[in-house]
């Protein structure tokens, strides 16, 4: 019998060789359908990665999204929280003003000045806190002089930044219970009526803070419905006399020079109201202290809008700082809704009549009271008030600085009182000048850091 086994083996080998050979044939397409390539070893072969093919001319890739700039806060610093919106009523006007005064291309003009107004209560009375903040800013950005001073003052005996004497005035303040006409008040919440021969004299000082012994410009602010004659003596020199005809606008008279002292005397005044005097530089920082003992800040809304606008024309601020709370916080205060409503109105009044200014609200600092066991602790109403103040800043679109947190939070006032030497008074409410210097340094560092962050953000957004 013939053996066909060897033919089967040869046939199998031939088929195997043909199939392997077919793998090298080009790909065949029949009626638009591409036939699969023959590959006996396909199940054993490691698959090669496929290359994605794209047409770069027809496929537009989405743009790379640039992440938003993220503000940071340096460890150990309590930073300003800026709630300003597109109206930029937070810190931007102040930072831009610092750029203006720092520019090497600036000329000797009004644009060389950065003006700051600090409205507050007895916490900053007698230039506590503001004296040191003024000095730090003036040392860095230039400037001199104590700024605006009311015609008379209850703190003139212990304010170390200016020596002030006066006589012949009838003084009126918004905190008076009688004989105050709100329509006559200036931005400080005061007005002063002179008798013939009334005078006010300022002497620059240098024992507490620098850059205050001399200034470059002295001014006096008044509103005269009738004829008025005023004499002025600079550095106890010869008097100069100036006459003024009636006007329906706030008036400012100023003199320039190297001024260490100035004395203003009213020779004649018919229906004239006076508001204050000032000692300033002609370039750099001006910082005005508008402290009002017993104020909650709500009286700001009662200052006549026209008076604010006219004062703003004479003295346009780049930053308005509000420091209030001591006369608002209560032992068990939980609901400050009425206060919030009133302060929001005051802030809007300031924003409207100082339209170029940024606004910074400082929270109340720490304040102590005794519990039922007689132990000192942070007054319970303080923290709730701070939450309200932060909410006020957010709703009004301004900036906020938590001074309570910057001080050290709970119990920080006790630590300041017990410090050697003491930085606060034994009422566990008010700081002294050493405490003011400590807090001023904290705010100064925060302002400078905020300016650096502002510059970084602008540079990043321009990239």
C-alpha cells in the first residue's frame, strides 16, 4: 500500500510557507474595503504603539489657560483683605499713589503727595498709633509735618507730635449734647467761631517722632460769609495780614517755606467758621488724624456732602482709614445690625464725596472684661463685632484689616498691659504710645507687603 503521509507533510509545509509569504504582500483593497494582512504570528507578536496622526493646519488646539494670580500672606503677618470690586475702592488707589510719589520722573507738583486720612475714636487720640505710622511712611516715601490739626483740642497738653496753643475760640463738636449745628461742621466733626483776636499757634516737635520739627507748607481752613482779615507769623517773624471777601466755598490760605512754627490771628471776622490748620510737606506722605472721643463712626454720615466735596478739592485723599469699635462693643453684644446699617451709610457717604480714595476699615482691637469669677478675658461682644465689621467691608467693597488678630487675638490686651514697659492702659481698652508704635509697625509692614503683592499681580497680568 502506497504511503501518502509524506505528501501531507509537504503540503502542510507549502501552505505554511505561502501564508508566511502573504504577510509581506502589500495591503489589498476590494470595493473600498481593506483586507486584513495575513500574520500567522500576530497573536504572539508584541503590538507596536500606534502613532496618532493629526493635521496641525486643520485642528486648532485649545489655548493654555493662564492660572489666576493667587495672593499670599507671609507667615506671621495679618494681611489686608481687599473686598473691592471693579470700582477699585480698596487699596488700589493708595498703592498707585505710592507709585506716583516714588517715580523718579515726578516733578514738584501736587501729584507728588500721597494723602491719608485716619478717622477714629479715642483709641488713636493724641496721635497715638498714627504718629508712628506717619513717621514710618514719611521715612520711606518722603514728607514732613504733622498734617491737619483742629483749631482747638482737648489733647493739646499731651499730644507729642505738635505743640499747640490757642485762645479766643468758641469750640463745637458733634459729640456735644447742645449748641451744635450739624450743617456747619467740617470733616473732623468740629467747627470753631472766633472772637476778635482769636489765635492758634503750632510748633513742630521732634522729641517723639522725626520729620515733624519743620514743614514746607502751612495752611488754615475757613468759611467766611462776611469780610475777614487774618494775620500770620511764621517762625515768630513779622506778621503778614491778608483780607478775604465773602465766599460760599471752603477757603484755604497757605504759606510755603521752612516752617518750624506758625501763629494765625483773626483780626476781623464777620460770620466766619474755622476748621483747622495744617503743617505739611510738598512731596511725600501726609497723614491726618481725625480722632473723636466717644465716636462710633456713625456721625460721619452727618457731615454735609458739600463740605466733604469742598474739603476733598482742597485735600484729596488717596486712602481713608476707619478705626472704630470701642464705643460699640458691649459685654454680651450679639446683634449689631443697626450699627452695621449705619456704618454702611457712613462708608457710602465717604466713597461718594472722596471719589478717588481707597477705604480701609480696621477692626476693633482686643478689649478685656471680667467674667463671673473676676478673671480677665476678651470681652465676648468683641469677636462678634469683628465679624460684623468684616461683613461691612465686604458689602461696601472696601478693604479690611483684622487688628484684633494682628494684636495676638484672645488675651492680647492683657499681655500688652503686663508688658515691661507697658504698652496699654489699665482700663484694658486703650493702648499707650508704646502700644501704638507696636501696632503701627504691624500695619506698616502689612501695607508694604500688600504693595509688593499688588506690583507682582500687575506684572503677572501683563505677561
